């Protein structure tokens, strides 16, 4: 499946630390803090994740290009309702006919994005 992903999605999904629950570059426990459409067209999307202070030294920014679909569903655990979109429980990146899909299961919602590709970068939190 890795060979069927676009380059940015392949790099992010195949990083060995992506699913290492004890690693600083594991997406689990990051907090979705902001979603923004940086361009005039609904073709690009940026999602900013804040670090969990007990686990991460840096936050994560994912920039999606060629966005074809964005779905956000509500639900999740009642104890996290004051936490905005919530924290990342798990994510899955799959190839699609238009590039890739990225599903992010959060403690209070689920975000599904279908896009041409994505670029993920770990960044220092703004303080």
C-alpha cells in the first residue's frame, strides 16, 4: 500500500515513529488546535496540532493540497467535551483514486480528508 500513496503521505505514514506510542513523533495524544483554509479556494487545508506536554516536545502541522472532501463528525468521550476537537486517538492514511485519504479519530470527533497529497512537519510550539 505504501507504494500507492503520494510522496508526502508516504513519507509521513511510513515514518517509524508515527505509531510508536512512546515516541515524541507519535501522533497519538496530540490536540487538534486549529483548522484553516490558507488559500482563497477550497483546495488547501492546514491542520495544526498542539503537543501533549507529557509526551511531545513539538507540535505538528499537516498541509493538505488538492482537497476534494472534508468531513467532521461529532461524538466521542463525554469527559473531553470542553477540549474542542479533542486529542488524537489514531489516524489512518490510505491511497485513493485522487491521491490519499486521511482519517483522524479524535476523542470527541473524527476528521476525514480526501486530497491529492499532504505534507506533515513537526514544529516548535508558539509560546
